[in-house]
């Protein structure tokens, strides 16, 4: 079969379309719930800022708490069943909130528990879906498949809060949570309709949990390119999370923009994510998968220097351009890195490798947000943004000293191994 045809034909794969549709339902629901859950806490329970902060942090805390062992557990199970089970858990947890509100038994403690368990289900889903894709499409289709999934994630991130706000206005916060719960249920049925058999886990000897976690971490460390990817993404995520944590304060208090303008500017990053997903497969075919990843980081890093130049005039475009470029580069890089992991990692290790990479690269994000706030407290918000964006350029350095600049495609690395 012609490799080019195989690469471009991913949307002609009915099972991939069902998988992609499950992502649409899941990702849109998850991003709506980012708005709906805090609004339930505020509007129904009259929660204060501290309680809303705890609720928001619990939605993302699960990856730090169980990120590494999740990789081990996913490697031991059928991947599609893991995704379906996590969706069922999400449906049950989110569905319990409007039911409890209707019977006037909803408490903030219950919402904390729901937020944490929904986060746990998302961790399992995220690790399993990256591990499952190679079972669903051919190796030449992986890059294009990952790009399409990134389009869905970026589109849901862009549209979710707006849709969530509109639904809360129309239906009320508790009923909006029902809508997100049914998104998870729809994902279950879409996954169930996939015709390709759910491949059983590899028949290998299993060891103690800690030893298997170490095997995943060790595999990442031994592979020079995986190691460089983790270092590069860690630097980027540390700095960008600091920038994101300061963005609302910067636009509202330093630049003096209206709330509507702040919201519009913050949405611009989603456009870059969609563009990255749409161009990821095309650029990989034109310049090579490895070169496309390197190009994304090389272009994305210096573009961040525009952001601190933002003012309440035509220079608002500096924020827009930076947001679009950061999201475009991140999406392009994610497509390349994920495709490389899925291509080179043995099947019985892929869950652990995916979880190990995410644990490190996402684990620095809370630290970056805290660091950004502390630096801004000492030297000022705009000055902190300058420092973070200059530091972010160092994300290109680990890739320069990796095998990436010397090859066109990731398959070249395998051929030279």
C-alpha cells in the first residue's frame, strides 16, 4: 500500500471516526465542566474564593497523585475498556451533582470528592487513549491521527467555556453538569461501536508496582530523544503556566482592559491549537515529522517575546499573536512527540512511558504558576512576563543536543538505531 495514501486516509477509517467522535463528546464535556462545576459551587453553595480555588485544583490534582501508577495499570488492561470505564465513572460522578442539588443535599465536600474522582477518570482516559491509537490505525497514520485529536482538544478548549457559560445562563448550573455527564455517556457508546477488537495486554511477566513504574521512567531516560523531549516540554510548561497564571491580572490590572476584552484575548490561544492540529499532519509530510517538531519549537519560542509588549491599543495584537503561536507550537510539538512515543515504545511499556512523560511535563505546571506569582510579587507583572518568556526560549536547547536536528523523519532514527 502507498504510504502517502495510508497517511492521508485516517478520516476514511470508520473506527477512527468513532474514536474521534468520542473525543469530541468527552473533551467538550470536560471543558464545559471547567466552568459549570465552579459555578455550581458559587451559585448553589455560595462558595468563597478559597473553596473555588480548592475545587479547581482538585480537578487537575489526580495526575500528580496517581499519574505514574496509572501507566502501570493501563499497561495491564485492555485500553478501550479502560476508557469506557473512566467515562462511566465520570458520568456517575457528574450526574450525582444535579441529583444531590435537587434533593438539597449537595455540599462543598461532595463537590470536592466529585472533582477529584472526575480528575482520576480523566487521568486514566488520557493515558489509555494515547496508548490505544496505535491499535486502531497504521503506523504511517499515527501523525495524522494525533493531529486530528489535537484539533478536537484545541477546539473543545476554545469553545467549551463559552458553551458552558451559555448553557449555565439557559439551563442553570446543575442542569449544565447533566449535559457534561451525558457527553461522557455518549463517549461510552461511541467507543463500544468500534469494530476493531480491543487488543488484550501484552503477555509479559508482571512485577511489583514500583518496579514497573521504574521501568517506564528508565525507558524514557535511556532514549536520548525522549529525554530531550521531556526536558524541552518541562521548561516550556514551567514558563507558560507562569504566564497563564498571570495573564488575567496582566490584562485587567496592568493593561487596563475590560472584562470582555480580557475574555476575547484569552480565547485566542485556542485558535492556535486548532491551526496546529490542522497543519500538523500536512507539515509532517512536507518537511518530515522530526523537522516539523523542531520547527514548531524554534518558531514558537521567540514569539513569546511579543506578549509583554501588549498595551490597550493596537498592541493588543501582541498578546493575540503570542497566544496563537504558543498554542500552535505546543500542538505541533505534541503531535510529533506523541507519534514518536507510539512508534518506538514497545506495546507492553507504552502506558507507563506515556504516564511518565505526562507526570514530569504536567507536574511542573503548578510549580510554574506559583513561581510566576512569586516573581511578579517581587518585580512586577510585566517584568515577570519578560523573565518567563526569555527563560522559555531555553526549551529549544535540549532539542539542539538531541538526535532531532540530524534527521528528517522519526523513522530515520529507527533505521539508524
